[in-house]
């Protein structure tokens, strides 16, 4: 079995995002990811998968790109501005990307850990990856595991990656999670009407059961062992010059005393 992205699942997810419940999730994730990437700087940013959904719009990095996981994953007008790529084998140079966004990519892959290894490879030291996914420990996750109920999300429960599991993978690589959010606390509902009625659950969920949101967004930085930032050298040189001047002045005073005694 190939380790490449399950193409029908990627297409199904793109179609699901156009439904009322998909728009509910997309709106929440867009807001949170906008906040996470707004102040990330560098030269190159890349979004892997779901190219019809611009998650780099709030970022100011000059060179941006989006990839298709399969040709049918995109609208015709987007094909010219996106790169075809498998998330497990990105056609990008090592240490060439400053910001990488993976919207529901891990849970659509047969080899999510390999996707993370590729993310680690292409990111520069101190580069950032932003990942979104469905939370299997939420009400929606429980709903997906009850036999006989119609699924709410297109990703099967056994493929969903919990945040705890994701953090364990981070530890095996060189990633350090620094920020994250849970959201979409409304019970499983497929209509705009019912989603609106449960809108009050957003604030209640953030306060009372924050880890039970239907989706999560997490940001992590690629750390390099032994690396430290070097400040401007001129500051250190200036301090040394001042110190040398003070020492020289003291020595001059000490030399004059014997001369006065000789006179």
C-alpha cells in the first residue's frame, strides 16, 4: 500500500469544507491560524494541501506557495499557482522554508509521522509549522465511534491524531510546541440552524472543557540543539574599548606618583 496521501479522502475533505458544518470549522481555523502566522517572518512560506483555502493570507512573508495533494484536489483556476506534491515527499530543498502550514494533512495520510519528518527536513532552524486536525477526544470524536450513526466529519475516527499523540511525535523530532487552541464545541450538527443555536457553547467550552473542542490548531518551532542567537558584535567591542580606556587611565595615575616624589 502506498504511503502517499489518500486522494479520495483529500477530495472529500475539500468538499466537506463547503458544507455548513465544514464552514463552521473552516471559519474557526482561519481565525486562529491568522493569529498564529501574522507575525512569523522569513523568506518562504508554504501551505501543504487544500489549496482552495488560503491560510497564509495574514502572513507577510514575500514568497508564498500552496501545494495540491492531487490534481482533483483543486479548482481549475488554482492549478497555475500551486505545486503538485505528496506531503510525505515534498519537492523542496532542505532547510528552505520559514513557515509551513499543514491543514488536516496528518490525518489524511497513511504515514503521518513521515509527513512530520518531511516538515522537519524542509524547515529552517527556528522555522515554524502550524498544524490543524480533528480532536478524537471531543463530542464529535465520540460520535464517530458509535456504530450506526452518520459521520459528521470525512476523516475516520481511527485516522484522527490526538494532540497528545502529536506532542509525543514532536519530542521524537526537533519540534517544540509553543502555542495552540481547541475550538468548535457545538454538538455534532449538520445544519446552520442548529449550529447557530449552539453558538453559546464556544465561550462555555473554552472555560469549562477546553480540551474537548472538535478541532485543534497547534504551532511548533523547529529547534536545533546547541544553536544560540548571536547579537551585534559592535556592542561587545564598544564595551571592551571603554574598559581598556578606564584601565589605561588608572595606570597613568599610578605612574605619575613616583615622579612627583623624585622631584
